[in-house]
C-alpha cells in the first residue's frame, strides 16, 4: 500500500512514520510547498529505523497518483498565519486560538479553498483512496472536503481518545477494555459513559475528587463543575466554560501559542537544515518541549500544573490514524472516535453535517453508532457552532463577507458583531 502525506514538512510527520513500522505501507510519499521543511523532515525520517521507503513528490498531482491513503496535514499560511489568527482577535479583546473562537474561524476561511482543491485532485487522480484529514479546524475542513469526496474523507483528532484513556486509568480500568459514549463536534465533545464489564464507571469518577485530580481534564474543569455537568468534556471546552479565566491567561502571557511555535519550530528547522545529521535529535528535543507546553494557557488558568509524563509521548494522531487505516484496509471491524457525516446520530443536525462520535470502521468505511440523546445545553452549543462552521464554509467558497461576518459574530467566544467586523477588516488589511 502507498501512503501520501500532504504537509509532509509538518513537524509531527515523524510521529506518523514511527507508527508505520509493520503497517503494510510499502512507500511513503511526502509533499509540501516548502522544500526546506520537507527536506529537514526527510532527514529526521532517515534516522528512524524500520519505516517504509520515503519519496518526495514534485507536486500535488505527483503526490496523489497511485495513493491508497492520503493524510491531509496542511497549514495554509504557515505559522505566520497562525500568529496573525491569534493576535488580531486578542487585540480586539476576544480569544484567538488555532481551532477555537475567532482564530479558528480565520484559519478555516484561509484553509477551506485549498482543502477543496486537494479534494478535487484526489477525486480526479486517486478516486479509490481514503483521505484522512488531520488539518485543523478538523470538523470544518472535513465537512468542506466531504462535499467533494463524500464518505471517503474521515477527520481525526487525538483529544477524544486521550480523554477516554486518561479517564479509564483514573477510574481503575484498562483503557483498552472499556466502551464509551462520546459525541460532539471537533474540539467540542463530551464523554458521557465509560463502561467496563457492564458497569458505567463515569458516575463514580465524577464524584471522586481525588481520582479527578489525577488526570488532565479533571484538573482543568475541577470536581465541582464536572459533578454538576455530569459528563467529561473535551479539553478544548475549557475555552467555553472558563472563557474569562482562559482569556485572562492568554492575554497575560508573554506570547501566544502560535508565536511560541513560530520561533521554536523556526529555530529547529534552521538548525536541522544546517546540520542534517543532528536532525532527529533536534526534533526529539523540540517535540518534548512542544508537548510539555501544550494547552499552557488553560493550565495556567487552573493553577499552572505540569502535564503527566504519560501524556508527553505525542502519540495520539498517529495511533488513531494507523488504527483507522488498518480497519479500512483489512476489513477487521474496530471502534474509533472520528469526524464523519452525522446521518441520524444527532437528529437536530443535518445528515451531511460532520460530527465527532464513536464509529465502527471496516473496509466499507466509518459508520457512526447510535448514541444517547444530547442534553439541551450540549445540543445548543453544537447547533450554534455548526452554524458557525457552515457560515465559514460558505464564506470561503463564495468569498462572501456577510457569511464571514456571521461565522465570526455568531461564535460564542466573540461578543460583538462590531468586533467581528473589525477583525475581518484587520485581516484583510494584513493581506490575510
């Protein structure tokens, strides 16, 4: 089998490569618009044992021809675009995060036209390929690509599986032996049951402050709120439930997450390009620092605690992607939390809306499993965010300022249409 990674110069590509040992992938093709970055990543991969042969593609069409799987992990505008997405909203007093709030909408507006072009080229050159979308905002981008590729594009994220595994360990269960009910949108979902041997462990976990204090989401949200909520939220919901605290933390920091990653990765790629023999060691050191500082603003807003060592291996996306790829290629059924078309899973949403939920995967694709009805608060938030996502897709497709204004102003973390309009004007003035 042949795998292509679009965004092959991305920092996390070596994580995927390490997971491909004994995967059945015989050739890995990398394509990136930045030849320096993809050359550095090639140097990192050359130092990692046991993976498939690596080929650098000359262009997008060359990358896609003959591919059985396509991983889309692009960053349109690079880290400089992320810095702008985060800084402009913050200057207007609202959250600017890569996938959440105004920053996420801006990133989607810039990314969707490129993602649609990719989908069209896949349909023309590799119609039998499965596209696995890593590109953020994952739900919004997957929904746009699905308008061309239908069910042959599946979005993935490592946050839900990380939540399930941490919660299972905190409840004293083997993470590989539990079943669970998880539903929402990308970076906006809730774990609502966690069963082992026919018993739901979640109610007991939510009323055990000591157990909650042993893992990330328990620390982020706190025992009082989790007990009242009756579910375990995805870590990104901290921006919604504790918006005042997280905004204060972000605005008080010396730099945004995007600014940190821009100079951190810039230093890495410069050093690794100058000394390819050290590329793998430099990458590992940089990766560990990246993981240690993940969601630092939310952790600072809740006491400034450090991440557990078991959460620092960075092996989330790659494990989900490999499990998905194996199920699609072998036909052996497996259950994963994925971003797929809704169907009838959440009746209040359109059938073609992308949701993030538990799916059964085999050679025919990924099918969402039935789930318990959503509470009014959770459903209301999902409906509002889906309206934001769909307005952003319309804005990107038709270059429609009114749709872009709706996408920003309707977001729960943007508190004024006037602020949304100023953000759009500033982005346009900056050439974004």
